[in-house]
């Protein structure tokens, strides 16, 4: 990939092998068809947005990428190699980090403790082996600062942070632990305008650090602010797939809202 990336134009990442590619992927839950024929590319230094209403299949899609579910048909490849992930650990080992909406944090533990949860560095050996708390504190602070997040105090319980700040910590954590692909399930869904902006800024920072990002959202404005590819899902099927140059925010919003359905609605609401 290296030589091609170097010679290629950085604004057209599609010239390189995608970090993650889904092609014509389908997924059934029993006899419920949650996804059918969905394709998605995620490139290093790019943000692929998945848009769709409730029940459209967005979470199902990322659960396949995150190793939580397996697809029933179609192709899933990581860096050009066709893959079937056994479990979420497998996905992590392949460099895919997923931040779920209900972040898996321990609210009463300090921010630094949550930052290192499951990957705590130790010092000393044998019976003297213990957690390297200083290192964790310092690293958490510096990693957050590197992403432009200036927390008053990394010793405060993570439960005292706002939803937006928690999302930011989770993003910084994925970057620190060397993820290549960052998957975010509706990181701005529960946030106000300002906090959403902050989270989107760090999504962009992760992209600038070279990660490939999958951003799930039902907000076309948020998607268009940072995205360079857009996949629209409707009842499990792909109702649109665009690169940024091909679509305006207006068209994306209309397509997302189901264009003619929205016209019909506004007609009905007019009196
Ligand atoms: N574990 C499951 N078992 C059975 N059906 C499921 C399961 N998970 C999801 N579904 C169904 O699959 C479809 C897609 O669900 P999914 O959670 O992927 O949608 P979504 O786009 O993430 O929706 P939301 O915006 O509400 O989060 C829905 O009809 C849902 O009811
Ligand atoms: Mg969902």
C-alpha cells in the first residue's frame, strides 16, 4: 500500500486498497432480513458515513465490522484480504476499534483508569509487579492533549464527564492504542449542537491521524460536515451510495428523508 499511497493523490484515497470493504453483504436474524446487498468502503484518512432511519440496519452493519456478528452473504475484506471475524477481540487485533453509543466505561473509575481499561501497563517484576499509575495518568493527559482535549483533571470519575467528552476520550483511546479503523455508532445522537461539534472535531482529528473512520448517524448535517463517502440505508437495503463530490448537503438530506415522502408530508401539513 505504501508506494501507492505515496504516489497517489491524498484527496482521492479510493486509488488505494480500502482498509475495510463490504460488498453486497446480507445479514439475517432468523428470518428477519436486517441487511441486503450493502456495500461500503473505508479508506485510511477517510470518513465513511452510514445514514439511515431507526431500524435501517446501521448497527447491524457495524456489528459485522466489529466482529460481533457475521455476514450471511457477500464479501467482507480487511486490507484486501477476505475475512470472517470470529469475535470483537479478533476485530481489535486486526486494528478495528468500535465505540458503541452506550460506551463501555466504568463511571466511578477515574478517566485514566478507563483510558487503560483492559490494557493496563505494569512496572516491577514478580511479587513487586504493580500497575504503573503515574504512567497511566501522564499518558492519558498527554494523549487527550494531543487530540486537543484539555481535561481539568484525569483523576475525576469518567461518569462526571459530559456525553461528548466521554466520546472524545473513547476516540483518543482508540487512536492511542493504534487502531487503523475507528467505528462510531451514532456518537452525536444524544448530544446538543455544541457538543456534537466538539465530537465531530475529534472524529476529524482521528481521520487526520490517518485512521479510516466509519461514522453512523441519522443526521445528514453531521455526516456532511466531515464525511467523504455516504451510504444510505433503508429497511436494510442500500438506497444510495455517494462520494462527496457527487452530492450536495441538500440532496443528501432529501435522499435521507426520502425526498418525495417529505414533499408529501409537507403537503399534508400545509393548511
Ligand atoms: N439481535 C437481533 N435479533 C433480531 N432482530 C434484530 C436484532 N438486531 C436488530 N434486529 C432487527 O434488524 C433491523 C435493523 O436493526 P439495527 O439495529 O441494525 O437498526 P439501526 O439502523 O441501527 O436502528 P437505530 O437507528 O434504531 O439504532 C431491525 O428491524 C431490528 O429490529
Ligand atoms: Mg442502531
